[in-house]
């Protein structure tokens, strides 16, 4: 990953990059944040972007 994604709010992140940035597990990101609609995302399966 190049640069700090926190400094570029228009940049899309992979689900793992978002989990790392938020300091949560990927499972927590999906179950507690994405499934509740707290962060928008697009795509399906392994190709989701946040």
C-alpha cells in the first residue's frame, strides 16, 4: 500500500486495508460495521471496496 489511506478520504480500500486502518479484525469489520450499513461499500465477494 502506498501512502497513508487516512490522508486520502477519496481513496477506495480493500476490506482488509479498512480493517487494518480501523484496527479491527476483518470479521468484525464485516459483521459489525458493513452489515449494519455504518460504512458504504461496493462490489461482491473478494472484490469489495470501501
